[in-house]
C-alpha cells in the first residue's frame, strides 16, 4: 500500500513518519505531570524515528468525561482524519481511557484510520487487536477503577474522621468572616467581616419576625451599601455623623460596634484594608442572593459542622439536618452536627436555628411530598392550582373555596375519556399524534442526511486544505447531527408509549363495541386493571398527558374537565378531550 502524502502549505509531509502524543492530568494532586508524560512518549518517538506532529494535553477526569467529549482529543481526531500522523503515543492506558466502552470506541477509530497506538510503558510490540491485548486492557482498566475508588475511599474516610473529631476544613475556600492561621489547621475570626456577617443574620431575623419572606438579594445589597457608606465616611467623626442619619436598629448597632472597634485598632489602614476586602468579595458575587443564603445556612458561624457533608443535590435532606414534625413544625436536629475544635463561632445558635428552620420549611414547602399516584403533578383544579393527595383518597388544591375530589372518581373519569378516544374510529387523538410524529421523523431524517452529506464534503475539503474554519464547521455539523438523533429517539419513544397504551384496549375480541353494556364492562375492567397497576401505567400516561383540569358544578353536582395531551404540532397547539 503506497504511503499517503499530505500536502502542506509549502512542503509534502510523510504521515507515516509523524506521531502525535496525548497526555492527561486528572486533578491537581495527580503526580503524573505533563512534563513526565511528554518525556516518556518522546523517548519512544525517538527510538522509532518518528517526528512529532503535535502534543495534545488536557486536565479532565476520565471517569466523568467520556473521551469523545474532551476538547483536546477532539482536535486530535480532526488531525488524524486529515492524515497528519499515523502513530499515536500515550504514556499509559489510564492517560487515554479509564472506561472500557471508551476503549472500544477509541480502538475502532484507530483501526478505521490505520493509526498505530503505542503505550510508552509497554513498548512498540503491543498489538491492540490481539485477543491477549484485550484481556490485558480489561485487567488494567479494572485496576485503574479500583485504585481510583481506593483513593476516594481513603479521602472520604479521612474527611469523616476529621468531622467526627470536630476538625473543620475549608477545602481551599475560607468562609467569609474568618482567616486561616498560617502553618496551622486553626481559623481565626476576622473581626470586621464577622460584624457584617452578624448583620446579615440580624436582617434575616427581622424579616422572619415580621412574617415576611426573606429577600436574600436585598439583604446582600443592603449590606454592601452599608459597608460602602462606612468606607466613604471612614473616621470616628464621619461614622458618628453617619450614625445620626440611620434609622434601622441593626444598622445603628453595627455602626456603633464599628466605631468602638476603630478606636481599638492601632492601624486605621489595616481596618480600612479589611473593610475594603469585604466589599470586594461581596461585590464580586454573580448571584448575591444565593451567596447570602449559603452564609445563613453555614453552621460554622455557630461553631458547628455537619457530621455528614452537605449534599448540594439534596440540600435539605431530613435525616441529615432537620426533624419534621407534621407539616408545620420544624426543629433543628443537633445530633446531625458536631462541635468544632479549630474554628470558633460568633453567631447565636438560637438565631441560626430560627433562620435555618425557616429556610428549610420554605424550601420543603415547594416540594410535593404527598404519596405517588397516576397523573400526580398533572391534575389541576379549575382555579389553576395543582391537586394534591392531602389524605387517603382525597384530592385538594388547598383552596378553601374549591371542591375536594375523590382520587379514584377523578381518575376513572380521565381513563374513561382516554379509552373512548382510543376506540374512536378513524383519526382519534392518538392516531393523529402518531401521524404527526411520523411526519416529523421523516422531516428530521431528511435534515439528518443533509448534515451527514455536508460533513463528508467538508471532511474532503479539510484533507486537501486543513483550515480552522472548516474544522469548526465539521464540529458544529456533528453537534447538529447528535441533536437530530436525540429528537428522533424522543419521537420514537412517544410512539411506543402510545402503542403501549392502545394495546390493552384494542387487543379485545371486539374493539368496535357499541356504547352498550359490553363496552361499559370492557372499560370498567380496563380501568380496574390500570388503577391496580399504577406503577406500570404511571410513566406511560405521564409521558402522553400534559395536564388535566378538573372542575365541579355545585348546582348539577357533576364533575367535568379537559385533558391536554402532549403533542408536537408546528404551532404548539394541543388537542383536548372532554370529560363528561
């Protein structure tokens, strides 16, 4: 097979004599440095008389980020497709991949473009396509995963031990209001910053006592504004003048405290520097409200720390932080905390508990903790509010003026309407959905073919004339292809849901039954089956129904409503079915 020569701007390059080096550093504590990886790979390149085309290095975790989502590896792929090198050198397997599925994809890519892979620690004789090599790869990846888990386990154990001993660690981010003691695990209170932190807690307490919702962003802005006023009036006389113009009690208290502090400071420049630093930190926050909220929820300010590390995905988990008594009373569970030994608190714990439970209560109130049932979160009262399962078998929107509904009565009406829709001859709602989905899939497939053809054309151009603009176009087209494929898969899933819903209704001896006793009996049995298999039908119905609005006529004592189906019409209109 003749060697493929790629034409450059001025010269011809023999791709078979060119190599690429790929390196990766997973985290800041990774000892496998960029320089070490490069030097090991260059030794192999020199031994094999290979010239270096490029060194692709990135700092990402291989477990969390798949290989084809890495920026530098994407550049490597583009250069490989353009025929710029025929050998790829990596120091070790775990620098390239840590997951077996990533390895399979990578191997397929290398074989497709006839690229030789060399691991610096294995030498040039390692054949990636031999059955033996596949076994070796599997074992190494298992060992790499095991080692990563061991490191994590040791780290987690160390953190848990420290927490159990009351030893606080900031993790590189020191809480506002504290300073790290040099060459020590101790933290000291920053007197100036701590005064403003205390002001945040006092302002929040004011909101709670006046039965108002805490406005975190406003509290943050007020604090920043007050700090700036102090800086602009920086002197004992200036602060005394400022004191006379203030009206809020906690504002006055803060200024008085700062005046007394200023009198004790040997260096007013130090005082001013610390104040300016506080303003700089506060004003740099993009989401000031969230930052203030995090401060208010941090138990360190009271000399406590969480026994279990804070989980951002479940910030307000009951077992870790609070005991809920009923739906209205909230108490702080102090067994979830430990006393700190290396950092002192300066906020009163009663104040922290008041604010903490207030935030927890308002947060938990936004979550629907009621039991699961079919069409949960889909049912709405005619007043516009969601219907909740407030007690056994009773649905309510918690509006005293609105009617309460029996859950099964509502669900039977809804399911009866759906079954009637399915049994309709001709173009019922579900058949229309399928037609529309098929139409969209056909349109998307045409669009998909266009982008694929375009990518082939761009790739051919790129091989002849490598250009960053063309490379970017290829990447953008590839992303569009991914989106189209995801949309098609979503449409196919909807079609499957519809067919699954129709199947038990239509798979009867006589699906075109009249509105007589036989049909009513069929409906009754189907509804009974669905209500007794809620877990099976819940995801199916939730995927097809957008919302159901229920209303009650007091005069006639009849329920009525409408079903709004999920549909993909171009004008985003919805098909409605009435519940009579």
